[in-house]
C-alpha cells in the first residue's frame, strides 16, 4: 500500500515477473524430479513406483505451499516481510497441508489418489527437497533486488512528472 500503483500501460506479466515464474518453475521441477529419482532408487520399479509417485506428489504439494509464502512479495524477501505477518496465509497453508496428510493416511483416499503413506525417511526427503523452490525464490529476490529497486525508483519518477 506504500507503493504507487503501476501504470495501466504496464503489462501485468512484465519481463521480471515472467523471469521469476520461469525460475520458480525450474526450481519446483528440479525438486520434484530429484525426489522422484531418490524414491525410485530407494523403492525400485514395480510396487515401488506407487511409492515414488507418492513422494513426488507430496514434494510438489509441499513445494507449492512453501512457495506461497515467497510469493507474497515480488520485491522483498520473506525474511524482510516476516513469516508470521499473514495469519490467514498460515491457516490456509496449514489446512492444505492437513488435507494432503489426510489423502496420504486415510486408506479409502489412498486408493482414490493412488498414493501410499510415507515413511519418516520419506518425509525427511520430501521436506528437504520442498524447501529448494522457496530458497531459490528468496535468493533470486535477494540477488536481483538492486534491479527491482532501480525499476521502482524509475516508476516513481515517471509518476511524479
């Protein structure tokens, strides 16, 4: 609310935002593929395939839930805006996570979603890989913050003219 509105002539998806979207998509794809690779090595093919898909399914969901926190600001890192500053966001992510948990651990839903319950080791791997997109997104913002701040100052000057 402290920033002036963007110009109506400005594209909604500018080059910077498209770059961030592509960067995040690559990070989520990487995390999902690496978790799949780990699970296939751990559980093998055949009956292990459903376990590997369950690991990837959970990695993808948890990655997106964590990335939602990073998406709150395209200019400021999560550490600057604060993790606990949006209680509704935390509640929504918690409910979404609990629904994922329900799908994984209620047998009737296992069959519907074609998943199996994860082991403690699976959760460790899923959690570790799910943080990759969040960390990559935050690093991206931090590395390119000077460019973002420069563009913000240019936009403010245009509005004041």
